C-alpha cells in the first residue's frame, strides 16, 4: 500500500508577478501593474495542483530560511501537501520574475536560489518517500544530477513522469525512465534540435526513438498528443475552449493532473484528457497555485 499517490521532486519559488501591456524590447522600460507575490516553482506548483485535485501528495524541495520560504511552506500545508521532504536553508529561496501580457501569455526569468542546492544526497536521504510513492514527477529547475538520482531512487514498480522545463540535455538513463516524457513545442524542438520535423506527430515519433516509454506533447488550446509504446500510434486529446486570463502554471497543473490519474491506474490517454481539462481551467484565473482547480470544479465544466 502506497502512502502517496504522487511524490514531486522539484523546485519551489516565490513568483514575483507584474502585468504589462506589452513586453519591453532590448534596452526599453515599460510600466506595469503593482507587484504581486505568489507561491510558485514547478515542483511546488505540481504538488499543490495534485493535492487540490484530491491526490495524496508529497514534495521534496529546498527553500531558504526567509519570508519567501515560509510562504511556500504555508501554501503547501494549506493545500494538504505533506511537507516532510521540504528542506530549509543553504541559500535564499528561489525567485521567478514573471510578466503577464493582456492575452495571458507570460515571460519568466528564474533565480534558482535554494533550488540549486537540492542535491543527490538529499534524494538518497529521502529514500522512504520514494518507497512510499506510486508516481514520482520531476522537472529541470533543480540540478540535473539530482534528477538522475531521483530516477535511481525509484521504487521498483513506481512510475516516473518528467517535464524537462526549462529544457536541457537529458541523459539516456533519465529518458529511459520517463513514462511519460511531457513536453510542449518549445521543449520538443530543443530536445530534437535540427532533427525536429514540422508536426507534433514527428516530434513524438522522434522522441520515442530516444528512449522514453511514452511521450505527451502539450499543444496549448489545441490539447495534447499522446504516444505510448509505438512510433506510429497516437491519440489526440482535445482541450476545452476557455478565455485565457493567465497561463502561468498551466503546464504544471496539466502534469500534476496526469500524474495523479496515472497513480489511479488510468490509461495515459485518459489521464491526458483529464489533465487537459485541468490545464484549461487553470488559465481562466490569475496566478499559478491559486488558479488550480479542484476535481469537482473540473468535472462540472
């Protein structure tokens, strides 16, 4: 019996958000809205999104011994996430500087802070969390060596979900563990380089050949493409039509929802269909964690 549906190994940041009419060009200054501070970071976002949906979730992350760190700890606990794996100290809490334009699109610059101090030793010390978790997810806002150690620490029958964001080179050992590898267009093109074809089916086919057990290509308002175990068999998942207000954290909500439904034994295609609805719901509200829906809110849409 697993204690957790999902263990998230990843980042925890304070999101510093400013609304702008348009993004500045090189050397240009633009005026924006009042500064808003929110709990964020891809790891923390995924843990909160999963817990809000009803998952038994835990987070392995590192924050600073500062006000932003306390904000993040409080937000995890308020959502129902088990924070036994959250480590404090070593550097200031990571910070993400986010601008959001009127269409809801965002640009983000991250200062990793304490996230860069989440080490393989921290992963090894959390062995009991890995043994108690049905699904483990990670991202790339923490050191790659820590992601590698995460793969090595998986329980023999647990499932690993990776969103390689921000994108970077992935060792074969990590790729081989992904079930699925979740990428958007930008991440897919980065991983494939000049070998990327013109269509999502081409990206999925090429990515599968690199070793992951399954691949999900997220396509924003167009939904997602699911490829599992075959380079020629794909399922396209539709996304509900919504009026986007802020896309911050939508990808994290998608990944968390998919990982949670996989922990319940759903097929990858069914899990992705549910995740698309969760991601669509998240973009209709401002912010990241505060925009994540409950399962009831998704089901009534």
